[in-house]
C-alpha cells in the first residue's frame, strides 16, 4: 500500500513538472531582457542550438549560473551518481540515468576523468553547453536583447524531447532496470 501511494505521489509530481515545462517551453525571452516586449502572442518555437556541442560539466555552467547551480546542488538530481552502490558505477544501464551524456563522445566516461558529469547535471536537461559557454564568455552580467538572443539560441531552454521520462517513467510502462535491492518497497 505504501509503495502504491509513493508511486502515485511521484506520478503526480512528474506530471506537474511536465505540465510546467510544457506550459512555459515556447518563449522567445524566458529571462528578463532589457527592452524586451512582454507580448508573447507571436512567439516562435525555440531554435535548435548548434549541433555537436561538447559537454562541459556543471562547474563551467556554475561560473555564470551560480544561483541556479546552488539550487540544483540541493536536489536529488545532483546526487544521482552518489546514490549508486559502487558495484553499479560502471554499469551502462545505470549510468544512462545517473550521469550526464553517458555513451556520447564528450559525455560521462568515469568519475575520475569526467567528475562534473556525474549525476543529472545542467546539461541533462539543457543539452551540451560547449558552444553556449564559448558564445557567452564575452558577455557581461547584463545582456541587451541581441546578446540575449545569441545566448538563448546557443542552448536549449529544455531539450524538446521529453528527457524526464527516459528515467522517471520506466516503472509505469515497463520493468524498471533498477536492481531489486535498491528499489523502495
């Protein structure tokens, strides 16, 4: 009974997050921009950022997005790799959901060589940020509308594919890959 209640509460939470992401996704200016219009009636879909960007890790993201980093750092997403028992820290089935970019050329390899990609980091939701970081290095703390557009167009606000369900909805539709000894009962 307790497991069913927990699953129901988690399911409602996931649906709420997905609804919030969906409701806010197609915005031209998701952050305050000097001189930006508040009219979103003619909003165009978010353009795709440059392809083949390398992953850069949460430390690079935190250098500009410190407030967001400090908020993320307090979440379970920041701890997903640490939650894995040692014997599963090299298991590809686990690393897909407990690290960022596993299996991709510049994604997580191991905790020694790519420690800032261990866990569900910024780039798990926003995609690789190498080009975004490169473009934004020359900007100050206040961006005009043109610089904001360059910055926004260089990374996803949220990856358009529903990345969350790749890990969070497996139990609802198929057998969970989580080892039985690690599942909440």
